[in-house]
C-alpha cells in the first residue's frame, strides 16, 4: 500500500511551455524528498489544465512533501494565473501489489 498526492492547476491556453518548465522543476524537487516513488503528469493544452500525481511510500511522506512543494507551486503560479492550485491525497490500491509502481498497468505474457 502506498499513497498519492494529486495536484491540479490551470494556466490558460497557450501556456504549454510554462507547464513544462514547472513540471521539470517540481519533478526534480519531489525526487529528492523522503518516500518518493514516482510521478505522472497530465496536460490538457486545449483547456490549459494540468495535473500531477506523485506517489509516496506513506501518507506522512506525501503530506511532508506537500508542505515543501505546494507553497512553492502557489508562489510561482501567481506569475501566470489568478487561479489557485488544489491538492488531494489518496490511498493507492494496486491489485498486484508487488511493490512496482505501475506493475498493475503492465501486460505480461
């Protein structure tokens, strides 16, 4: 069992390069934090909506990471949008649960 942190933010149309820059910066930061397992990013350029899912060993790791990452994200986003980012925490259920982050999504023959 592990945990996820889902972050959502809106930049508006035509902001793909900004989203890529922010994603790269926060990816680097999260990889250095305790309990980090992985990241997945979702971009919808047509609506200017962006999401990130970070995977963490424990809920405490996810919450501690959020205390580091989220204020920095809020501060940087003020340069690009008036929309406030949001976050939520989830417990991740992996039907295979063999410790590999996306093993349930891999087809094996």
